[in-house]
C-alpha cells in the first residue's frame, strides 16, 4: 500500500515556498505527492523538476466571489477524482488556508481520510475583509463550523496558534515559515543582476505586497533620500501597480526599481546583494499584528540586517539575535531617517555578523522535523 498526500493551495504552486517545503518534508516520509494549486496570471512556466504530480486549476474568474466559488467546486471534484483513483492506498489530505478547507474536509469525511489543516495566517482578519462584512461573515462561519472539529491543525507562529486555541479550543502546532539553507555556491554580482554597484540597496520582497504593509510609505520615503540609495521591490501584490504609479508621479526612476515575483533561487541573488531588508507591516489588523513574514527569514539567510515594524513575533527575533532595528511610525520622512540610521549605524557590521548565527538556528532543515513528527503521529 502506497502512502499518498494530496496537498491543496489556492496560490501558484511554484512560487509558494511553504507548499514546496511541505511537499519535500512529506516526500522524506515516503509520501507520493499530489499538489493542487491555482493557475494565475503570474504563474511561471516550469519544467517539473520536482518528483510530484502538480495540477493547476483555472477558475473562469480571476478574483472575487466567482473565483472562490469555482475554485472550491473544481477542487472538490479534483480531490474526488484523485481519491477514487488511489482509493486502495493510504491517503493524507493537507489543506492550506481556509480557502481550501471546505472541499478537503468534505472529502475527508466521505472517505474517512486523515486531514491536516495549515493556516498560513489569520485568514478572517486580513485587511481585505475588514470592510466587507458579508464576505468576512461567510469566512468566519465556515471557519467556526469546521476548525473546532479538526484533529490536526498547524500555523506559522506562536501568537497565531494561541489566538486560534483561545477561539476554538483545539491545539494548533507551530511550523514556522523558515527557508531551507540556500544551496548556492556563488552569488551573482550586482553587475550580473544589472544593479548599481555603489548605491546602498534597500530591498522589500514578497508575494503579498498588499495594502497596509507599508510599501506605499516606503516609496514615498525615497523622496527624502539622495541618489546614494536605491529601493528594490521584488514580488507581487495588490498595491504593486500603485507603487509603479507613485514612482512615475514622484519621478523616482533613479531611486526605485520594481521587479516581478521570481523563483526563490533567483530571488536570493538579489536579496544577498542588498544592504538592508525591509518589513514594515502596519499593526492595524490582527493578521498583520501577529505576522511573521517569510521575507524576514529570507533576509536572515541572505545575511542582511533588517529594518522592521515592532510587531511581537518580528521583535522577538530581531531583538534576540540583534540583527537590526525598528521604525516608530510610518511617516515617510521618519522611514527615510531610519533607513539612513540603520545603514550607517555603528553596530551594522555586528548585525550582519549575527545573521549567520540566526540562519543556523532558523532553517527548514531543523523546522521540518516538527512537521514530520506531527505527520508520523497520525493514526
């Protein structure tokens, strides 16, 4: 009897590093991996270098209620197809975030299958839902109906785990979103990457560069910095077009460079060539207040100090390892001053050195053992 894990996510599989790391860990437990994601306008075309079956669903709508409805229906029948096809084998369902949970839960009940739920964030507290009461209520109702009945649930940090536990009275295990230790022997030079050689490069990266994450104020802050500095933004999100328009309106072409999201291995070269990593989410919703962004760990593994908002989970890491400093407000002038202060701080070399120790502690090679032990505990 083979062991098969069907892993579902609504994002593009190839750019979701938590999905790929989870699949890799389960493969080490001899699970054959079937990964179901969603084809988006930014889905990259890869040769499948992973030894997984990868399926991208394509709802007829790109966003909104229609997209979620059709994706849920498509995912249900795709899971149904895969489970029936492999019904003689041992099957584990792995649902990532609330927008894949319903079809996974239904299939798990119909076929009596084990299910693990991985909540990457406080889904019902994302800022995109806060002014949409009906949508928020629908997601909250769905969460309330299913989550208390789940046998195994995981999330990305202790603050979120405690929030879920207090609300639904079930344990949430913590599997942090830390990257694997990079297996890159030679970092490309700034010349190779067409980056300016002599400027101080500040980087903001991520697949969720969205509203209330400080990116608009960060671009505005570049008005108050001279030509010595370059802001490099790499990734995607719902404010990227706004940022591009700001660059045009404020005539910041020589100070701001924006690149589309890219595979992690390619992105790492850019991150490692930067001088300062930025993570300045605003604590004006619970999801961001308790966040522990992937980019924080990416900066650590690229050995660059960090300028961040003083959020609980982020502050713990930056303070413990002494690898950066914090902003106090999101006023653009203040952000600009803090960027200058960080890059010319007398402890900057110490922060940079300390990232080496942080990277030794905060890596997927260690973190995945917690996930593997959880999966091994399934009956």
